[in-house]
C-alpha cells in the first residue's frame, strides 16, 4: 500500500534557515549536474560553476 501525501503540505515545519540551506544545497546539486552534463559533451563549462558551500556553511553555523 502506497501512501500519497499532499504535495503542498509539509510533514514537518522547519526553521527558515534550515529551509534556505536545503534549498541552496538542492540548487548547487542541480548546477553541478548541469556542468557535468555540459563537460561530457565537450563544452568547457567551468566558468558557470557555482560554489555555494561557503554560504551554506555560514547559514548552518559551521563558519562565521
């Protein structure tokens, strides 16, 4: 039996900082996949590489 949850409702409420960090991580992963796809076709896409790790680290409190 498969349970289908409504997509517009969250199972838990997360603090805004956590939601922002998760959103940025998802966007960075999408960017890395896109850059890898471009490089696999022979395109030099290194100029479009986006590094959000310092921002994500600051948001979750690893660095100040």
